[in-house]
């Protein structure tokens, strides 16, 4: 049956029907036995395959999951980093301070202030001294065009010096935009992987400049970022030459030196413009490590690096092979002396006073406090054109450091003194503030800051100048030499006051010329009574510049210098300085113009811009005719009065002056002038005591002025005035003589005040030629005639006095005497008296 079912386990010939008859043993014989385990093995293998497949599938799934996880993490990381970097960039560009003052010439750096003095012969200024804070730095310009052209008038940074710094510090300076990214990344990687054998700086010259001008030096990544951003900003706004100029002026060298100019001065005793190629390379070598490569201490180190700098310049074709060889062969001489940079250990008194003067000017101009002004002075890079005459200053210093010129007390203490010399335009040309060697800077300067009682030297500048100016007196007006006030002395007794030196009075009529010549005390007091204490005080302070006089509201006793003793006799509450005295006396030699004393004419910054200028207009302290007449009266003091010893020092020179002496010779003064200079001298002890040599101030003044005037023309006179005339006066009335006056003498008068003698009547006699008259002998004889006719002329003199007063337009009524009891004043400075009894008849008898 073909269609019959065939078992797969049997042959085709075998059928199911025959199976029943077959031997069951044959069916299941070994040959025909079916291995049932094979089914099991097959299943196991399948299971194993399936299991393996499942395991592989599971493993593959795990890897996929891990991969997905890693990729997810990386993606998250990337996104996070993008967010972080984005936020960082937003922060950097939005909040990091990348601002910088692109006006690099106004950057806040410490620059050295330089003092210049004028050569009296050539009129040219030259450097005298440098003053600075912690860094000695002087700005010097860089003009690339002039430097390359080797302009002979160019005195700035030479091209070879600029090239040396560029070659060794930043060879891509002219091509980068502020940052050398290659060097920056290399320097960063070198921190972790040693690429270079030594640390290679990544900072460009522009970046170094940023660090120099911002003082931003903290060691952080953010500081570096700020530096890079600021450098790029500078490069966008400032040209390369300006960046290089600023860099070369702000870098610091060893020994407190800043900038290439001072470095050249110090190490080579040259200006930067005069440096050789080898010296330029030597300066560029210092910058890497200033202390290690400074040529004065480590010349071998500097020489080794100098060769490297020159090699780099050759490589970059800044120099030729020949120039390279010549520079290597050059013998570089190192000076390294502070004298080359004009530094001194101790300033002289003039420089100290100059500093104070400039600081005061800065305080006034910038409306700042003194501390800030001092900082500006020392770090502002100012060029100060001072008024000092170096020869005069040297004369003063030489004299005052020789202790043999000054007396000693019983305890061996040397007397002190101060001295000021000025011209007639307010320029201080020489000043000393103490005896002996000056031991410190900004120390006590007695000439400027230690007021002392001036004694009678105050009379012409406080009383006589005002009385003459207001026409209250004339050259020959007569007043009685007698005390006019009654006061209570230190013993409680009422006494007449004042008396002249020695405690006496002539009780006769004297002319104003005579009273000033002999320094009578009685006359100034009478004049103050006529003019009023307030008027005289105002004149002394505001017209004559005696700023140390004390107003009542400033004094502990509520009186101050509003006294007859202070203003008339010089027994002041504190006193005045020789600087004040000198400036006041200058008005008597320059037709009445008061110039505030100054120690400089002009001050500029390092770029030549004027900072301060001493161009204040003079104040009219007194009228021209008053000044000329007062000058003539004070020449009498030297010719035949209390200052006659001065003539022995300047025998052929015109000299005016006034002596001053206080109680018991505690303070000695002489102030006066020649046609060339005016000077004031104080002599005494810091702790007030008697000076044994009463003429000491005159001796010091005479010796110094004699030395100063050596070689000067003696045939020079003081300025004259068309408003002053030389006339005869009547010795009886003190008024201008007429043809009826029998006794006459000569004097000086204002052309606006030519009133004839009313005692004798008649017409005023004509003008007299001074050159044809011996004025000294006439003046002396006139006073003798006046004294002999005192009693007979009492009435006429009173008439004259009243007549004069009636013509005064500005006179005040006499002030009441307020000096009813002695006034003792205490002072705070060591150069001032500790106690001064001023207004008793007894204590003032010795005041001259």
C-alpha cells in the first residue's frame, strides 16, 4: 500500500502487522537498540546553546546599558561643562574687572622728584638733588622715529635699548595682540609636564606692564585672566611704542631703582640716551631676577645673561654680527654710586624748607590733607625749579657748621642762630635753621618754624612804615622822647612806661629819623597811640606778612600781640621767624612791594605739565615813596646808628638795616639789605638765656653778607622814586625849611607832602642834589641842633605834629592803653622764650 503510513523507525518492507510476530529481543537488540540518552543529550545541548545565547544576550544588554550610561554621563558632563564654561565666560566678561586706565601716562606710579637750580652765570638749570619714596624713578620718553634716525637732539630711550628688552622678554611683541597664546599654554603645561628645562614665563611685555601699573599681583588663576583681558584691552587702545615706553619706565631694578633712566644713572653713571649696546643688554639682563643679575653685586651673572641677550638680538636681526662681536668685547664699567643719582643722606635746610613750601602749595591746590600732599611730593615725579643760589647756600652752611663762630654759655652749650637771604622778588636764595651739623631730614628749622621775639627790629616794619604811609609822620617830624603811659609793674607799683635801653629818656624832641636811628622805645609807642593797635596789628600781619603774630582770639590771655610792647618794641607773644623778617624788610628795598617768600619758581610733572607756579602778584605793603624814605632812614641806622658795625663788613656798599635786642640779651637780631640781597639773622639760645656778646647777630650778618657780596659792584644803589625829594628841613619845627629858617638839616620827603615851616614862615626851599651832599654829616649835626633847641621849640613841634596829623587821611584816633599789668606768655617750641614779662617799665628798660 503505497499510501500506507510508513513509520520512520522501520524499513519500508516492514509493516506494522509483522511487528507482532517479530521477536521482541531482536527489536531491542544491541544493533537495533535506540539510544534514548541521545534525546537527552540533544536537549541538553539545545538548552546549553539556548542558555549561552541567553547569557550572551544578557551580557550584550549589560554592555549596552553600561555604554549608554557612560555616554549619558559624558553627555551630561559635556552639557555641564558647557554650562559651567558658559557661566564662567558670562561671569568673566560680565563681572571680572578688566578695566584699566588706558591713559598710561597718568598711572599711579612712584616717580622721583628732582630739584633743579639755576646757574647764576648762564641762567641754565641743572639737576641738584633727587627726592623719592620707596622707588627712585624718573620718566624718560621713547620716540621710535627719532631713535631710529639717531636725532642728535633726542635724549630719550635709544632704539638699541628697546630692542634688547623686546628680544629677551617678548620677541613677538610687535605681532601679538597683547597675549602670546603659545607661550601662555606652554607655560601652563610646563607646570604639569616638563617641556622646558626651566620655567618659561608666558607673560608678554604688555602683560608685565599691566602688572606694573595695576599692582594686581596675587597668585591666582583669576588674576592671570584679568591680566590677559587688560593686556588685550590696552593693545586695542594704545600703540606699541607707547606700551614699550611705559613698560621701560615702570619696571623695577634692584636697590630701589625703577625705570631705565635711574638704572642707567646708577649702574653706569650715564643718561639712558648715552648707553652703549653692551650696557643696554646689561640692563635688559637684570629684569629676569633683579637681585641675582644686578651687575654691581653679581657681575658674572650679569655678563653671562648679557651674552644671551646679545645673541637673541643677533638672532632677531636687531644687530649685526659685527655689532654683536664688538659688544661682547666691550669692557662694561659699573659705577653703582648714589652720588650719580643725586641722593644725599641728609637734606640741607633749604631743601627741607622747599619741601614744606611745595607741600603747602599742593594742599592749597588740591584741597587735600598734608599727608596726601607729602605722598604726592615724594612720588609725583615733579621737576622743581628752585630759587636757591648754591654759592650762597654753601656760604651759609660753611659758616654755620663752624662752631667757632658761635659763643658758648657757662655749661658749654653753643648758642643757636638762624639766617635767611632773599632777593627783592620774594625768592629765598639761602637759608639755615641751626648751628652745627644738620643731623636729620625735616628736623627743626629755626628760620621757618621757630619764632622768636624780634625786639626793636620790628619797629620799621610794624610802626614806622605805617606811620609814614599814612602821613602821620615825615622824615623829620618831632615827638618828645619820654614815656607816655603809666602801668603797674611786676611789684605792683605804678610806673611810667616805656623807657629806652638803659632805662632813660632824653625828654627832648627828636625827629623820626633820629628816633629810628637810635632805636628809641618811646616814639613807636606814641605812634601806635595815634594809629591804633588794631591798625598796626593788621598792617604787620596782612601787609608785612608777620603771620606768627597772635590775634587776641587766638591767645590764651585773650590779648596776644594787641599790645604796645609787641608791636612797638618787639616783645611779642610768640615772635617772628627770620623768613618772615626777611620778606618784610624786602619791602623797604623794592619800593614797597611785598612778595610772599617762595623756594621755587615753577613745578612741573614728569611730562612737563605745570603743577605749581610761583607767579603771585606782589601786595602793596606801603607806597613807593614811603618805602624809599624808610630805606633812607634805615641807612642812617647803619651809617651812624645802632648798626654802625655793619659798615666794617661792607664799607663801600649801600646798606640799610635794623638791630633788635630783647630783655637781658635773650634774642639778638639784625635785619637789612643791600641793593642785591636782603637778609635777617637771629642769635640766641633754644632755652632762653642771656647772650654774652651783644653784637653777635650783627657780626654773623656782616660776615656772611661780606662773603656773599665778594666781587659784586659796590657802586649800585637802591631804586629811587620820582615821588621822593631831598630837601632841607627846619630843625626847630621838623618841617620843610624856608629861607627864614636859621637851623636846617637834610632829609627825604614825599613830593605830595611839601609843607613849609609854619614857625618861621616863608617859601619852601628847593630840592637838593644828594650826590653833592655829605648826608651823614648833615644828619648828625641836625640832630645836635634839634636837641639843643628842644625847650624853645616845644610849642612849634606840637603844632607841627598836630598839623601833620590833620593832613592824614587814614589815621585812627589814639587807642587806650590796655597794658595795665605785666603779661607773661608761654611758648611751646624750644626756640622760643619760656616766659617773657613784656609790659613793665623794669623789664622793658633794656629792650633796644
